[in-house]
């Protein structure tokens, strides 16, 4: 946790590809899960005695159930294309943080026990026995991967290290060697409904507080409803949105958009979490269990649509997996995709002209946008490929006058992870989080200096928390991170809104021109 | 000696075909339980075919990444393709017109192939990141391919082999008639290594050839909201739990 434990990399004009320095990060491992946290998820509480055979059996099981794993383990030709693409490698110089270096930790074992060449000519093909040291190495380095998929963009075979990391974590869990952060959180969701362990009454309190704040500020009674049966829309949002900064300003924004759109909506206390850490640990079963809460909430509340708040990996599970894991959602209104992203909803409202927006409300800022890794490379918004990159920018440009993109190699499908995704957003992994943020921090610093950028918008709870924590390490300010819906919230002029604490003569009439 | 080569090539061909078929069956039978295309991804089947085409023919993703590796890799693969097509003349009689027409290009392709391979080898030796991830087999593959290419070019430009005999040998072999081979040193090296390559194909990283077509990151349609994508084992689990 303390800054003194490691050195924050210095920001240069470019991130140079470093020369390899072996084992710079071998010392870093996250806290191991306590037995309860493992057993809650149906994993053995502690490292089992026959871990060797169990781990191999699990690897065998997984490669028979996941084509990605089998094909990816076989297909790598060691071309080196991915070697300089991982933010964790760029920030640490450790070759085992190169995507292929990370994959090989598992591939070596796969080759040794499951391929002809590895069984009979291990030295020739770099196959290695599974030892206790291997396990520790897996535990260390597979928890230094944020499953951001940047490497998969550049792989000629589309090999995705995230899939390998997930498999490795699933193997570790299956022998009782789980990670505290992820497993504790999943257990909390199963018990209480969200990652933070906020029970229903606390949620109700928080939402009531938000209603009061918004009414104080705008004079409009915007509702932030909880467990309202028969509402049109179930909003599922990361629980950080309920209290963390800057997240909560985004939640305020969602409420204002729903209010102006004239739809009824609700949050569910039972499914009060968008994030699904089951993906981080590669567990289909756990991912499904968490997803089914959303299905149950939608059924119990009798909603017609499901909308997800701003969150990265959550949107991946929601967009790409929810229908498969917890569908079919034939009980919802077939006119809308299941689920929808809040940005799809807001962009639709903007296009229809349903929102009155005063862009100048954000004139104190020059914005840039951080594409969240899993949104950019694992999902879509809208009906065209790439909508996940365009729609957030469209919304920002609709509510802000000043927007600049960062360097093109650091955004879009090539975006760099914030450094805290994939189950790494925990203080015991601070070193890798700070070092892994180097490429993003460099790109941000550059647009700050060259284009006068003051703020960076993000659409992921993890990105927001991570940047808030990491920016100060690089000499920047934690308040530079904003939600897109915070910007929307600033710009939106609610119907019947009083003009607030500035001038009285403008902005309070419904028919005012928002751009005037 | 010729008999040895006859038997060797029969075994090598069988191992390669059966071995590859088994891997392809394995890939095809292993379910992909979730939609994981690297996005932005095509939303239609036709789009996926186009994406794979660009990937297989132009090495699109590699091009995005490292221009030198792309250049050498693409030179090698395209060269190899033309060389293989050129070699069809040893297996067909009469030789198809398109194969006749590419004969001169096939020769240039032989050079391109070897240059590409040498480029890849230099890269593997001198770039620390690539050297770190290389096993002995990764160097050996390059060496095998370079020697195959070099010995082939030797026969074309330095020490001619009796290609008519070679053709008789292989066309005969295809009908299981064992003919004699001209026993020239470059030819023996050439054929031994080609047979070795065929034997090892299904057990090595050459599996990237079928692998690319089965990579969920590249071959999936991006339509998870429209359609469920339930694997058989996931369906069974669902039925058991519900």
C-alpha cells in the first residue's frame, strides 16, 4: 500500500519497449483467499493434498469444455507479436508479463502432460513439469493480468491471454488456491447482492439521499427508486455507483436521463451489482450463479427492460454472456436488446431530442475519453461494429464543447487497460496497478500538455476507482476522472428546473434553447 | 534407398493427414461455450468469412502489430504457397494450366521464402523478447524450413536433379507403385526434411494452420444479445439445476 514499497515509473514522451529484466514482479502475489471464501464458491478451502493430479485433471477438463483454451494452447508460434503489447510488461519489464510469457507458464505444463512432443521431448519444446513452484508462479503472474484482451488484437490467431488467465485461475481455485479479493467479493454478491455488501436498507438510504441532493440543487423531484414492482426498466449498475466518487455522479446522471425520458425505472436490492467477478476467476458456474440474480430480479419486479450502468467487465458479461448464462429473456419487451447499456439509452434519447442539454455547463473542462478495455474489445453498443467506441464519444460531444482524443495507438480497439481490471483492484496489488497504468498515464499526460486536457471520462467502475487511486502517483489529480453520465448530469436541464445558483433569467423555461 | 523414401512418404502422409484430421475433429467437437470474438467484430457470418480471409491471406492482426515480423512472415508464407503450387507439377500429369503458368513465379517465390525465413531467424536471435520466448524447437523449425528451401534452390540453380525421375517417383507413389529416385545429395536432404515436417506437423506449433480457423476470437459472429449460445455441457448443467 505504501508508496515507498516500489518506484513509480517516470513519465516520458513515449512508452519505450523496455529491455527484459527477469523476475522483477515475481515477488508480487495477492492475498490468498481464506477457506470460507473458497468454500462459499464450492472450491476446496485450502490447497488440497493431491493438488498435482487435481490441477492436471482440471486443465484436462477445461480444455475439453473450452475450445478457446485448447486452440490457444496449441496454436501459438512464438512470433513475438504480442510481446510489447501488455501494459503490465511495459510498466515492469518482466518477461513473464509479456502475453506469450504469461501464457507459456500454463502452456509448458500443457505440453508436458498432454502433447506427444512435450511428453517425449520436453527440453526441445520447452515443456516443464508441474511443481509447487509452478503453482506459485501461476498464482503470481495470472493475477498480474487484467484480462484486457489487448494482446488478442495483435495476435495473428486471435489468441487471448484473458482466456488462459481465466483457465489458470479456475485451476488454482479448483485446488483450493484462490484469490482473496475476487472470491470474497463473489461470496458477498451471493449473500447480499452486491460487491460492497450494501444491504437493502443502506441502499434505500443512499438513494433517498441522492433524491434530496438532486432536488435541492435543481428543484426537480428526480426519483432514484428501489425495488419498485412494475417499473419499465431494471437498472443494474456497479455498486460503487452508490457511494464512491466520481461514480455516484454518474448514477445521478442516469436518474436524470430516465426522468427526462419519462420512463419508470428501478434498482433491485437483490441484484444491486452489475459487475460479475465470476468472469475474473474463469468460473462459468459462478458467473452463471451471479447472472441468475439479475434474471430473478427482472422476473420478480416484472420489468420490461434491463439497462446496465457504466462498467467495463460488467458490460462484457452483460452484453456477451448474460443471454447465454441466464436467458432466454423472452419475458421482456422484445423491442429492446437485452440488456441495454445506459449509453445506448442516453444516446437514443439525445438523438430523439428528448433531452435538453446545455453544453456550456461543461465549459470548465477539456475532456478526453478512456476506452475501457472490455467495452472496447469484448462488447458492442448499438447495432454496428464499433458502436462501443463511437456512442460514448457521441454522448460526450453532445454534452461538452471541448473534447480531444488521446494518441490513436492508445484508444479504440488498441486502448490500454487502466491497470486495475480483471480482479486486480485491491491494495495488495498496488505495485502492479501503478506500474501497469504507465501507458495510459503517458497518453493522458501528453494530451494534457499538448491539448490542455483537464479531465478524462471513463465508463467503468474499476477504471474510475483505479485512476482515482493511481493518478496521484504520477503527479496528477484524482479528480480528473469523471463519469460520462456525470457530464450528462451537468449539462442536462431538467424540465421545470430552477436555474440553480447562478443567473435566474436563463435556463429555467422549458422552451429555452439549450445551446443559446 | 528409393524404397525407404517410398515407405517414408507413405507413413509421413498418413501421419500428417490422420494427425491433422484428429486435431480438427478435436477442435470442432470442443464447444465454445461463450461468445468471445475480439471486437469490433462482424455481426454477420459473411463478415466473419471476410475477417478470416483478411487474417489468413494478409495477416491483418500481425500487420497491426509489427511491420518487420509481418513482412518476413508474409514473404515466407506467400512464397511457400507459390512454391507448393509449383511443386504440383511433380504430382499431376498432365500439369494443369494454372500450375504451368505460375512456374516462373514459383522460382522467385523460393527466394522470397528463404529470405523471409532468414529474416524471422535473425529476429528470433537478436530481439531479446522473441529470444526469451523461443524454445529450441522454434529455432529448429526455421532451420528445417531454410534448409528445405535452400536445398530446393540448389537443385534449381546449382546441381540439377533429374526432375523427370522425381516426377515418376511421386506420380508412381500416388498409385502405390514404387519407382526409383535420383540419389542426389540435395534431393535426399530436401525430401528427408519435408518428410520430417509432415511427420511432425500434427504435433507441433504448425497446428496454427487449422487453429486459426477455430479461434473463437476471430471466427465468431458478434450477436450474443440476439441469440443464446449454449454449449451442450452448459445446457446439461442448466437442466440439472433448474
